[in-house]
C-alpha cells in the first residue's frame, strides 16, 4: 500500500471576505471565533489561558481558606483613590496637629 501525501486545502475565500464575515457576526460570536482561532493556531495562547485559569482557581482556594481577601469588584477611579468623606476626615485630623510630621501622626494612630 502506498502512502499518499495530503496537500493543504486552499480556501476559495480571501482574507478580506473572512474579515467581513467576522465583522458581520454578533459580538459574542466574534469573541468566540477569535478565541477559537487563536487557540487553534497558537499553542502558547491556549497554554496562557490554562495558566490563568489555574491561577484564578488557586486564588479562589486561598480566599476560601481565609489566607487572602477577595479582590475588590468595585474599583475606585485612579484620579480619586480616596472617597471624599474619608479625605475630609483626614484633612481635619491633620489640621488638628500642626507642626507634627505625618509619620509621627501615623505611628501614634497605630499605637492607639
């Protein structure tokens, strides 16, 4: 029996047609298609997804065990990391102790 070499099939559609078809998909379909395509052509991409999933699983186990706190779902904006009320209280507290170094104030707060 002779062994035949399989030749790759050349698609009859152009890359532009593929791009247009993807653009016409719904958002969820686009994301699924692109993820499947990346996983098919890039083993590194697939491994990075597996690695991220493992990392998330480890973090969830650590949270359940009480070793770490869960990640915050509500993020403060980078331009306003401290809420207004807390910032006001801190300003009042610092205003009550003129002439003291901030490090001294922090140390005395920790000791209380």
